[in-house]
C-alpha cells in the first residue's frame, strides 16, 4: 500500500505537493468502503482505467470504425495507461482526466 497516499487519505486537504486532491479523495473512499484491503485500495484506479478502455472503443466507433477497428484500438491502447490501473497513484486519474476531459479534472 502506498503509505503517504494512505496517510493523506485519512487527512484530506484541497492541495498536496505530490498530487492533486482527487487521488486522496478516492483513497479515502476506498478506505471507508473496503478498509485496509490492498485490493480494495486499488479498486478505483482499476475502475477508472476500465472506463477509459470502454471510452476508447466508443470513440473509435464514433469515428466510423467497425468492430475490428474498435477492438484494435482498445488493444493498441498505451500499456502505460492500462498498467496505471494496477496501482493506486495519481497517474491513473491524471491520464484519465487529461485524455477525456471530464468536468472535474485536476
């Protein structure tokens, strides 16, 4: 478990030197829901990356790609983003926000 992130998740603040405030917010939510389980702590990072993978396929479909093009785009998605879902770190959420621009992107 990422100890500084776990510590900051217990003491939320609007600004951290190392990462934006949404990462400890998800850390706090996972601590409340799953306790100190490592799998539970990484749940939201994996969920964000799964949503990004689905959005990648939907974007390929929106551009006129058929099923093969959608599958090819999802497979060729950069491994850095897929691997980012395996760890609870700010990169998982930052890449999602930078790539898809939801209304709340820190």
